[in-house]
C-alpha cells in the first residue's frame, strides 16, 4: 500500500501530464478516500493556474540592425589568429622564394650549333658621288 507522500508525488506527476491511465486511476481512487491528498491536489492546481495566469509576456527584442560585412567585427581566439598569420607569412615567403629562383636548365636537351664557314658574297662597287667644292 502506498503512503500519502507517494500519492502526492503521483498527483504532481498527474498535474504535469506525466501519468499513465492505470496510475491516474489509482490516484483518483485514493483521492476519493483521503481528504489531505485532495487538499494537496487542489493547492497544486491553484498554484498551476496562478502561474499560467501571471506568466510574463514573451519578451520581444528588436531585430538587430543589419551591419554591412565590411563593418562587422570578428572574434577569433589567439591560437587561431596565430595560425592564420603564420600560414599567410609562410605562403608569402614560399611564393617570393619561388619567383626569384632562376629556371633550371636541362642540359640533356640543349642543342649546339657551330658555324664553320660563311657563304661567299660578291661586292659590287658603284662610283662614289663627287664632292662639290666652292
């Protein structure tokens, strides 16, 4: 047999909507014979209705103003910021180093051309114009 304290816990569960059909029947059977538990159930129901009636209205906050993306602030932890800075620096140093290096010469594919003789050239002389003297 359950005690009144156990039935009062079941009454609280009933008010919260947490009891099954069989337990609900047991609670109401006990309430028919126990004045103390009926008074407890009445006080719990009054408390619940008072709380529901006096609930503060839902607070509606004004929507946050839209801030352009270039004006937004970003919060980032120190380790993450350090990792980003180191990544940017190492990438920049790699690019600068690679751009200053001369292109490697592949000697296996280099062709050499030697000029051994020049072709003969015929020179035709034309008379030089005469200089006028005054």
